[in-house]
C-alpha cells in the first residue's frame, strides 16, 4: 500500500461487466502473485467465470486501484456459490474480503436466494476462520474434489423476511 492510509469508506465495490470482466481476467492472470503469492491459481480463473458468471462477480477498488475481487455464481434456482475471493497482498486484513462477501450475500438475498456456499482446502485455516466468522457452517467432506481431495464445505443459510 506504500504508506497510503487505508480508509474502508474509500473502498468501492462494483459488479463486473462484459468488458471489465475480460480485462479483469487478463489483469488477474498477470498479477496473480499480488493476490495469491506462491499459490498458482491460474486454472481457477477460467474464462467462463468471467463470461458466464459476470453478473455476480465483484471488483473492489481503493481509489482507482483494483485491490480485491470475488468470483461467484447466483443461479435462478439453488444455492449461490462463491468460487474465489482475494485481496491484494498489500491490502490484506483490512476488511476487503468481508465487504466483498457482504455485497455478494446481499445481492443473493435481493434475488430471493436462500443460501450461499463455498469450499476451501482443509489446510487453509485462515479461510476456515474467515467463513466461520461470517456465519457459515462448515464440514469436512472427504473426496469432495475427487479421490484424495477433501474440502471444507461451507454454507450460510439466509433468512428471508
């Protein structure tokens, strides 16, 4: 963040649109290490997430810089799903992921959805704590991502008033 003082009030979250989504994918692939460090998640940034699910993806900007994003799906029926969320490494632990989740969950509620789901690997203790703090219930599911690939499956049931 280079000596800039971060103010959450200056964070703007907006949906991806068709043009921004393509540009965003290219940007994220080229800047992957700024969001994911050593983890190579290029395969998790398939073009379809930026074409088919563009209406439910979100981008977080601080001033004009992209500092976070969320890729998710909100189907007409069934649970919504959060595929990926990330904050740029120099903007971590400032509430950006939480704000992205809140905006996504609010959008799901407005569309009449009744739950939001997500998964993570069992060794991702930070992600497990984060989801728990957001009110998600989680359970370890063996072979969730194929034989020998367990995942922690999270679900947040949404109350409809």
